[in-house]
C-alpha cells in the first residue's frame, strides 16, 4: 500500500474520488495526500491557502501546458473531502509537468520502463522529482516524510493527446 499519493487536480473530482477510496480502504493508515495543480488554475491551492473552509475560484488567464487541469473552479462536492483530508496542496509551474513527461519517457537505465504521459498526467512525477532533488524543497519533502521508505503512488490521467506538443516537450525541451 502507498504511503504517499500525488493527485493532480483541476476541479478536484478525480483527486477526491481516489482520495475517498484510499481513506475508506486504509482508514487511519491512509497515505499522505498531496494535491497538485497548475499555477494559473490553482483554485484548490488558493482555497486551502485562504483557509476559510470555502471553495474559491480562479479567473482570468488560465493558460497552461496542463490544459486538462485548467479549470479554475473547485467541485463543491469534492472540496470538503480535499479540504479535510489532503496533507498538502501544491501550485506547480508548467516546467515541472514538462520535466515529469521527460522523466517518464526516458527513465534511468535499469529502473523503469518508458511511459508516455501527457502534461496533466505527468505533473505529479515532476513535482515529486523536484521535492526529492532540489534543495529549495528539502524542508517540504522532509515535512511530508518523503524519504527512502516512502511508497509513492502516481497516476497518469492522460497519454499523448497532442503528438506535436509531446515532441516539443520531450524531444526538444519545451517547458511552457
């Protein structure tokens, strides 16, 4: 069973349903749950940061590589579960999604098989990698108990939805 779940979110329906399953199944041993959203559409992150218990929408320009997550308005059914049970909400830059795609497409030899994931599906991988490798995130990683004993579950929710964009990101280094 996982000790940590990284769940990408747009409105929060996917994240809420997966979270609900693990909370019901594992109860007191439920994993640490990290919700990840794109910066420009981070309605759940903002709702958690405002911390008044209410869902808050994001308006304006929500352009992001993670188009499948560019929603800006929390699902009012999922929000209470996310609010009450998520350990952490992360607002992530597009470059982390792009890096996640590259990491999945070309893992280190002898580790994992290559895996095709689109931007929205790869954001958890990119965020996890940043948490584990960048000194700026060391304190957050430690507070989440991300260490050698962690069993992390990442779920990709999309494949290669745009071959041209996938090539630009994975082969040619596009970040946003």
